[in-house]
C-alpha cells in the first residue's frame, strides 16, 4: 500500500486527487495540508507527496521532503527560477517530478509539437494560445510553457531567448523564430491549449482540451506511484511515460 500526501488538499485539484486515489486499491490517502497546516505531520504519514497548491513556500516544502527522504511530485505552476533551483537541489537527495501538466494527452501533444518544430524551419511562426477558468492566477499556464519548451527543444533553441509574452500596445513586428504566448481567462474551462505553426501560405494547428480535472489527477497519482520506485533525480512526465 502506498500512501499519498496532498499539498493543496482543499483546492480544485486536491479534491480530484482524493477521487483518483480512491480509484486504486494499492493506494491510500495519507491526508492533506493547505495554508497554515502542519506539513511535518503529513510528511511523517506519507510515502510520497503531491503538491498542487501555490509557489509560495514550495522551496521549504522541497527541503523538508529531501530531509525526510520522501519523493515529491510538483504540479503547482507559476514557478520562478528560484523554485527550479530548489527542485534541482532536492533532486540530489530524493526523486522529484515537476511538470506543468500530468495528463497523458498534453504530454503526447508536447511530443508532437517537438517533432513538428524539429522538422519545420523558423519560417514557421510558432504561437501558443491557452484558455483557463476565471480563477486561474498565473499566466501563461504551466502547460503553455511546457509546450513552448517542447517546441524550443525541437528547434534546438533556448525558450527564454526566443519567447514573446504579453503583447500589448506598440509591440513591433514579431521576431523571426520567436515562440509567442497568449492567455485567455473565463468561465470554468479546465484547460485548453493550441499550438499554431504558421507560414505565409499554410497553418498547422495542434491542440488539446481538458474536459475535466480527473485527467490531471489520474496522471499525477500514476506518476506519484512511479516516483516511489525511482532513484534520486529530477524527472518529468516524459520519463514516466517513456515519450521522449
Ligand atoms: N500540473 C498539472 O497537471 C496541473 C497543475 N495545476 C496547478 O495546481 C495548482 C493548484 O490548482 P487548483 O487546485 O486549481 O488551485 P486552488 O486555488 O483550487 O487550490 C489551491 C490550494 O492550495 C492551498 N494552499 C495555499 N497556500 C498553501 C501553502 N502554503 N501550503 C499548502 N497549501 C496551500 C489552498 O488552501 P488555502 O485555501 O488554505 O489557501 C488551496 O486549497 C495551480 O498552480 C495550478 O496551475 C492544476 C491542474 C493541473
Ligand atoms: O490552473 C489550472 O486549472 C491548470 N493549470 C495547469 C497549467 O497551468 O497549465 C494545468 C491545467 O491546464 C489546469
């Protein structure tokens, strides 16, 4: 029996995770924490931690997981470079999987985007459009960044050097080879992503729509179970799914 502790347990994803854990006989729910709850107590009861909460305090939670020797899945988005450094540091001691999207469909889409970008030259402009529910607090979504990274990897470029985000006003023309991002917010959309590759004469549109959050929760639970069998290191969903 593997016991999963949930960080962000009373949130939208926290509730979906409890349902996904309940679907599998070999899994149990160790409990959960939200803001101001006792993380040390949860750590002691968990074989693996799953974090779908907020970036605030993530570095501290990773340090505590590393100290306790417990693997962690980081699904929280809106991460800053300092959070990624903390993930790298914890991954020296325990297995850590970080991803902007735990669904099979999105990770398959990322593999397709990487392949398209590797085969098409930079006369194909790449734009990533996402839409989420009105409560989402970060933009672009972690998934949009994941897809941008897949495109950049396919092209053999660094995303940070080529991304165009938050266009507004006199932006100037699009840079050749740029990867652009646009974010829409409204209603109850669980997560829509579209990657557009456009030339003067033709356009490819690759996309994914999440119908509900159970696809993220089931993927996260499967990945958490997988993490308990891994050596210390930093992983993403492509490692778990064997998609790269
Ligand atoms: N990687 C993926 O596949 C997916 C990632 N996400 C990401 O997961 C995150 C959560 O999404 P969602 O569930 O919709 O958000 P919600 O706002 O519904 O839930 C967030 C939860 O985190 C809790 N929380 C806030 N601060 C802390 C803290 N310091 N320690 C522990 N818990 C805390 C909140 O509790 P309180 O009320 O006490 O503040 C709340 O219960 C977002 O970053 C989202 O983008 C979402 C779906 C899929
Ligand atoms: O906040 C959400 O809801 C979601 N967040 C993730 C993201 O930022 O990409 C994954 C999913 O799209 C839902």
